[in-house]
C-alpha cells in the first residue's frame, strides 16, 4: 500500500456516524470503536437513536447516529463536537451540521444527495451548493454505487448487498486513521465465520473503501491517534446497561444468592433484561412479567425466597412500582431497582437522557419509606454500582434504587476488566435452619438488618406482609407507639448505611473558588470541564456524588470550604433541592439542562468561567 | 413439582394452627374455608416447611396470618406475581394463593389471567363473596347486575365476571368450584388442586355475612342445594337432584337438563364428566351454567395436563449451563472482544 500523504498525530478525535435507521450506523460505529480499542485507544461512545423504529426513510426523524471519541489522552465523554462526520444521506447531514467542529471532515454518500432526498430532508436549497458547507472538508464518496459494483460478483441479493455499505465506510476510515486493514478483515472473518460468501463480499467492500480513499485527492491529510497513554492491562468496551447486568451477576456469584430479575421491557432499560435473559448458563432467572408491577412483585417473591432480586425499569415504570417498593421497605426484603432514567414526564423522550427521577427515587412512595439510592457515574462503573447496590441491599435488608440514565446505558467506554477475587465480599444476614428463638424482625445490632430466613427452611416458618408489624416478632400490630418505633428503625437502618460507604472525594482543592457539584451520569462532562479549567489555572474543583441516600458522612466537609458552589444536573434542580434540605447553611448556584442531551464540556466551561469571573453576583 | 419424597408426612391439621386469633366476623364463610384448608394441607404430602401461603389485600387475604406456614400478605391484587417469584425461586415449594373477587379480578385482573396462561404450579383460591368486604361493601367484578351496594345505590349496571370463564379464556388447565358450606367437598377439591401440576384455580362461593349476606343462598341453601348444585366428579355421570333423578346431556350444541325416566331418557344418556378432556367446550359450558336454567357446577370441572412453566424454565437453565463454555463470572468477563493495551499478550 502506498504512503499516506500527510499524517497528523492527534491527542483525540471525535467521529460521528449518521444515517437512516436502516443504514446500520450503530454497527459501523461499534465496529469503529472496537478497532480503536484493538489499536489501544481510549474511547467513549454514544448512540443517538430516534424513538421511531423505522421512521420514513430519508427523513430527519429517521436519522440514527453513533458518536465515537477516541484518544491517546484520557477520554471521558463521547465529545461535544465531531472532527469527522459520516453522513449517509441529506437528513443525516442536516441533523448533524450543528455538532461539527470548524474545519471538520465530512464524508457523504453522494449517491443519496439528490432532489428526492433533499425533499425528504426538507432542504430548501441544495446544501452542496448553497455555501453552508464552506470551511469543511467535504468528501463526496459514491458509497452506494461503488459498494454495489464491488459485490456484484458475489451474487448477493440487493438488500444484503446494500448492507455491506458500512464496510465501505469502515474502509475509508481505516485509511483516514492509518490503521492496518487486516484488523478489519479479521473482524469480518469472526463476525461472518459461518458464511464464506459474506466474508468475501464484506472484505472486498472494506478494501474497496480503503482503495477509494487512497486514490481520491479529497483527503490530503490523514490522522494518527496513538495508544492510550494512561491505560495498561486487559480491557473491554462496555455499555452501561451491559455493565449493570454484569454487576448484578457478579454480586449474585459472590453472595451465593441466585439472581432473579422480574422486569417489563422499557426503553432505555430493556437491555438489562435482554442481557440477563441470555445468561441462564450462569444461573440467572429472568421473568418477563405482564407489567411493571408484576415485575417487581415477582422479584419481591423471589427475595422472600432468598434470591438476589432485581427489577429494571425507567421513570414511568418506577412510578408503577412505587407501591411495591413500599412493600419491600416494610417487609424489609432486599431488592435492587435499576432505574435507567429518560426524558419525562410520561412517555416524554424515551430514547433521550435526563436525571429527573431523583426525587421520585428518594420520595415517590406512600408513607415514610426510606430506601438507599445510589447513582452510577460512567458506563463502565455501572458494573461497580450495580454490584454495590446488590451488596448494600443484601447486607442491610432494604430496597436499593440504582439510578443510571439513557446516556450511561447506551454509551460505552473502555473498561479495565476486574477479577472476581478482587471484588468485595457480600454477607447477607441469612440464618441456619432451626435457629433458636428466631423471630423475623430481630436485627443485627450494628446495622439493624433483620435476620433472613426463607421458605423451605426447617423450623423457621413465619409470615411477612404489608401491615405494620410489631418490633421483633413481626406480628401484625396497630399499636401507635410500635409504629413510631418501626418507622424510626427503618429510617435509622438506612441512615446507618453511611457507616458502610466510601467518603465523598473532591477532584481538586476543597477550598477552591468554585466547587462544582454533580451526581450520577454527568461525571464525564463535569470532570473534563473542571480538569480543563484547572489546567488553565482556575481554582475549581468537582464533587460528583454517587451515594445519594444516605449521603457520605463527610458531605458537610466537602461542601464547607468552597468559596462558591454550583450544582449541575439534567433536571430543574432536584439534587439542589435535596442538598439545600440537608445543608441549608450553604449557598448553591445551579446549572440545569433539560434537552434530553448530556452536558457539553464547552457549555459547562463557559458557565463556570462566568461564575468565577462574576463571583460577587 | 419435585416434592421431597423421602419425607413421610405425619402432619395433622393442628400443625397448621397458630395461636393468634382469627379476626374474621363471626359467621363469615371464610372460617369454614380455613378449617378445610388446614385439613387438606397435611394430606398433600408436602413437608410443612415447604408450604407457602400468599395473599393480596382484602378480608380473605388475611388468611396467611391464620395458618402456620411461611406466609406473605402482600399488596392489593399482587398475590399472583409474588407467588410467581416464590415458585420460580424455589420450585420445591408448595405455593397457595388466597385472594378475593376484587383482589383477583379487579385490581389484580391482569396478573390473574397471565399466571394462568403461563401455567405456573400453584393453587389459587378465590374467596368469591361478590363484594368488597374489607372496604365495607362496594360492588365487585362478580357482583350480580342490579345489586344495590354502597357504590351502586340504584343498582349495579355492570355485567359481572364469571371467574371460571376467565380461567378458560386464559387457557386454564384446572378449574374447580366449591361452596363454603360443604367442608367435605372443599377438602377433597383443595387436595386435588394442590396435587395438580400447573395453575389450579378454585372458586369458593363464600358468604359475607355483613355486607352481602346470603348472596349465594339460592345455590347453597339447604332446601335448594340438591336441585341448584351439581357436584361433578371425573368419570361419573352428571347427575343431581334430591332423588338423583336429574342429569345433563349435550344436545343441539348445548347442555340440557333432563329427567331420567322422562321423555325416553335413561341413565346411559347422561354425560359422563371428563375433567381431563383437553378440548374445553364442555367445560366451558359447565362453568357457565347458572340458575334458573341450570344447576351450578361444583367440584373439579377441568383438570388437564399441560407443560408447567417452572419445569421448562429449569430445563432451559440446566441446558444452558451444560452447553455454555462460560461457567462463571471470570469466564464471562474475559469472553468476547477484549483488548490488551500497552502490554504484550504473552
Ligand atoms: C392499592 C389499593 N387500592 C385500594 C385498596 C383498598 N381495598 C382493600 S381490600 C379492597 C377490596 C377487597 O375486595 P375483595 O378482593 O373481594 O376481598 P374481600 O374483602 O371481599 O375478601 C380494596 C378496594 C388497597 N388496599 N390498596
Ligand atoms: S366483612 Fe364479610 S368477608 Fe369480611 S370478615 Fe366480615 S363477613 Fe367475612
Ligand atoms: Mg370480595
């Protein structure tokens, strides 16, 4: 292969793939991220689906995207703006123009840029000739026609032939990023191993794309992103939903409590159910219930019977589960409720991200109904927090709500693969058969967890239920003083969890001019924004909360010394309201966004600089 | 159901008694049902630690507090899914659901049809008093049309459900009906319901002495019961009446009440009850029989074999475990695409 013209070494690059839902952009994107991981780049990805399965072809509503951020330096977000855009049709170009960096390379499938498709995309003028693309490096590649002519000899039907288009795109990118084509060929071999024709056709198209890129002159420069400088070891690329499912499996294996998931499909949480449904070989039982309520109730039944019980859902489903969560609170049975947040209220923005279920998680039930609430902060650490949620639930005999969101759930990043021997032990308070003097509501003195006996155990027959129960015996009790004691005990049990969780960390100085406060899935963007401002010499630090209820014991210490504070969240200020109720002595500014989109680093930086420079106001 | 067979059951009803007081109203039909269940459970051959009673909310759903087994008094309407989780978590358990007409067919209607459709091995006892007892007398999904209740002062304008029809419509494999005034019938049927593999539903016509007294009187009353009930038994002719003189035949695509010895009808013409017939046409017709045209069918109307959910589930679990090379978490973590970064793969 001939020498590439001019190679620019980059610290990081953002590539966005966009096309019709039918164009296989998710596949092209994930293949690109896999190759990036293979060559050792750090990475973060974010797919962007329309909520319609197949909106009319060629329309803006039908555009599906996949953004990949790769780096030699650490990568913590999928990136604000793209350096390279692949747009398979005019609608894809139209939707993504506003997310491009100046001078970005835009590869379009010129075969689809015709009057018919302009009309579908509601372009009034031909975007190729109206000057709107000025300043960008446009590569007009006849992707569809060249793909078709390449695969002609393999005798594929038209549909299968067109599906290989994404390999043409991949080929162009292999050339653009100076990657060894054999990596791509091996991927294809592995993927289609059962079908030699498909292997040959796909490889031919991959090479076709590569050769095309090499011969045209539009791309006078190519890029090189060297392996991640701060990563070493065995990694995999994992999405938040898969990491969540695996964290639960890991906790099940460690605790010896078999995994039971009762759930009902709902975007963007469905993959947790789907992934675990395919893990029967590890003993995972999944039950696709008739609705959200049956999902959690079956899990509560399984918990009563000694399982690590889980239900997974998104905001509307969490609302339906509220009554049953209360039942788990009063019966003091362990259960993990995974809530993958999406835009709300109601059906809202099913495929978009938001953090607006926080107060629902904390308070959305009848009566005094405290639960542990934790939030994962990156796609990969959904594993750790699912594990942690299960551990806390089992050891403290209480429901735990794990909050993730659409952005974490579908986004992915490189994950350093852990070993099970390094995962913390999990000790549920199970009792042996014929345990003398067993009563269901006798508690462990240190953490107030009740002792757990399960049906089938000899000499331990007992009854639980939703009516208030007498302290220790668990008999039904309507005694007013007993109720006060029990409400207090259930609250105290959750409060004491603070003794078992990690302290809150601060990235930066604790007496910084500005303390940025976030929680959950906004970590990547907040971290990058704060880091960059620190490099620019600003006095700014970050506290990203994962333990929401209870808060870490040192929370007051974390808040105390900062000269000003800003709470950033993808809602109208729910964590702000919570912190104000806990620590009213401090003043908090807010930065809130509710567009169904994650924070951009640039907007955060602008906001922080504004606060820092107008401190007095 | 894989029951523990090396255990010899020497349980007696007394083993299932609790010290705590039973708090149903004096004269409530539920008392008799409770004692029949206490009599039936020891005879199901199940180790007492393996018996679990699950209920929803309602007068009837207080049941688990009155029997010494594992018990779960749960949420209004949700007993079926809770019981589902229990059974799937440990198929060796003998799971009973006690529910009311409102609990199972109003707020819990969705769960009710789905548990039956799945055929999860459990016994569901519906205490059908045709009223909301616990909330003091509002009409329920089984309240007869026209009934005056607290929420239907001018008479209910709703068409009631017949629980058996719902069971049939949900592809149910076992349906029986009993009355709270017949302890022997209840005990016999409860035992069979427990032994049946799959979801078995027993409708108990229960009297609510406070809010719906005598609603079943036209079926259970001493002076009418022989004429207004037919106790069906598998393999026996469908005969009823004080003098055993009446019977059922199937003519012109419907059931018909006939008198033996009249109009040329002999005993041989009477239908033999086949509860195991997979075709549900006759069962459906039997379930629907009602006064005044027909006697109301009692006993086990349908009991057919069908694949059981949890058995299929555990077969899949075993098979998947055997087949997959991924046997533990560490295997899974290292499976598929992994990438060694800044290290040589030695
Ligand atoms: C979510 C919810 N809604 C309403 C109620 C009030 N409620 C309790 S029992 C009941 C009706 C019970 O009727 P049924 O199931 O027929 O039982 P019965 O008392 O007649 O045995 C109602 C409406 C409740 N406990 N929970
Ligand atoms: S209200 Fe009716 S159903 Fe409830 S306990 Fe009293 S008699 Fe029985
Ligand atoms: Mg009732």
